[in-house]
């Protein structure tokens, strides 16, 4: 299993990342994050990309920094 990335690591990531990578940064399972995305209550903003979603890294940084997410 990979080590959980630090906030400094996440800040270096590309503009969008996979749900798997975002879940690792959040410290949850990818299935849990996928379920929250399906329900519409994901803690991070996502973009549909074909049949899957990608997570916006800037929003992931905001969540990990403890900043409040603006209402969608």
C-alpha cells in the first residue's frame, strides 16, 4: 500500500487527478469516494470525464488545508 501523500505532495500534482489518487490523499477508500460522488456529496469537486470522474486538485488542496468549500 502506498504512503498517504502530504499536502506539499498534493500541491505538486497536475490540475486533475483520479478518484483513486484523491481518495488516498483524503485517507479514505476509492469506493467510499466514488459513492459520495454518486450521491452528490463529495467533499471535493469533480469533473465527469467520459464514463469516469476526475478530481480537481485545487479543490482537494482546499479540503486538505481545512478551508471551507463553497456551496455548489
